[in-house]
C-alpha cells in the first residue's frame, strides 16, 4: 500500500483522479497538524486514528493528505452526531487495530514505521487481520469512507481544514453565480475558499450537529 498507489486509488474511488492538483509548498507550511480538543474519542483512540488516516490519504512532497485536512477531527466530531451509530464499531475496531499491530509487528500501531503501518492496513483491507468481530475489511472500509468524507467535506463539519482537500482536487468551492470569465471557460475558476454555510441562504439552516464549539473556526485551527 504505497503512497502513490494509495493516493491514486483513493482519488479514483471518489471519481476525481483527473482533477488532482498539486498544492503549493507554502500552503502546506501553513497547515498544522495540532490536535483540537477531542469530543468523542479517547486520546489513545485518537492516536491510532490519526496514524491510520495519515496512511490512507498520505501527505507527499507536493500536496497534503488526510492529516492536514484534519480528517480525524471530522470523524471524532461526527461520532458524537451524524456517525454516532459507528461509535461502538470505532471503539472495538481501533482497539483491534492496536492489538493486531502489537502481535504482528511488535509495537502499537501509532509507533510502527510507515511500512509496517501499511502492512497492517493491507492485512485489514484483505480481511487477513485477526481480532475484528465483523472482519477487518469491514472496519477498514468504514474508516476509509469516513476519511474520504473528512478530507473532502465542507470544512464546516471539521474536516477539509483550510480547504486543502478541495484544493487537492481542484474543486473551486460553492459559487452562486458564474462570471463572464467563468463562462468563457478559458481556465479553471479561482477557488472561493468559502464554506456553503458562509452564504446567508445556507447559513440560516445550519444542521444542529454541525454547530461547532463556541468560538471554533471551521476554516482552520
């Protein structure tokens, strides 16, 4: 499960392989991976999840991945709301990941080399990893799905931090009108870097669970 294969396959799965675009290094330098206060996961669970999402959509020399998009933050918040039905699956699944890593590679998952982390994830994806109540592939696919959501979602929900996910796939963001230049289609539209909920027509109907902690900025932090 190499970096290139992982990223390429991921983008194909969401139908965006042809739209992938490199993100300037100065943008990467501005993005921090500091963890926000947890809402649902324990610190130990968050450590494992952080390491998993970092390998599912890895960072490379030119562009960010799930870590910079803060996909794990999205999952942590969603497990207390829209994804609450998955909380038990994450509790058991993350414990199983760590247990399998210790047995098969001799260390907790978060402490393994990236090569060994990839090996564990490959075993999970092929349903070869032991210790998972419903099979390792089921949990792998659950986390992969939620990692994709967290990387490319509207940043209002806690992921796609600083719009790095949208920039990665050259998605310009929500726009309510098209300029004359847009209509000429002489080049890609410039990104708006706005959440849908920054627009009044959507902002008045924010989903209840999407309301983040008071003072929390959905554009970053």
